[in-house]
C-alpha cells in the first residue's frame, strides 16, 4: 500500500514538473509539442540558452542558468524511471534554474523600458 501511494505521488510530481518545464520552454519561444518528453524540453531550453543576446543585454547569467537547467534535464532523461525521486530532484532543479534565468532575462528589459 505504501509503495503504491509513493509511486502515485512521484508520478504526479513528475507530470506537474514536466508541465511547468513545457510552459517555461514556451515562454522562451520554443514550440512545445503535445505531451513533450524530458529530452525534447532539454533541446528547447538549450536552443534558448544558445540564442544570441539582444544588443546591449549581456544575458550571460540567464544563458548560464538555462544551460544548468538543460544539464539537469539531460540527467533526468538519462535516469528515466530508474530512480524517480532523483529524477524529480533534477526536474525541480531545472525549474528553479529556468525561473531564475527568466527573472534575470526580464528584469534588465523592464529596467530599459522604464529608463526610456
């Protein structure tokens, strides 16, 4: 009984995190397929991380954070279903890094718009 409950909670957490990462990839301009896999999400965020920064925006921090998120997604993809709790940790770490990257990316743009 306990194993079934734990498995259900881990599966729900996995789905929730993949949904969050799909939304993040879309926010960075990625064309997210229906029911994306972790590797597809890593590819989309990697494209965003490798995109050139707009003129006047160094963007190094955001790109470095996105690269870290991609590394965590690739680690989660390699683990597959072998270690669900560790996979969830990598997925959550990717979410945290993407969130911080998004904040780093949008704050300078908001500052520029405000200064005009």
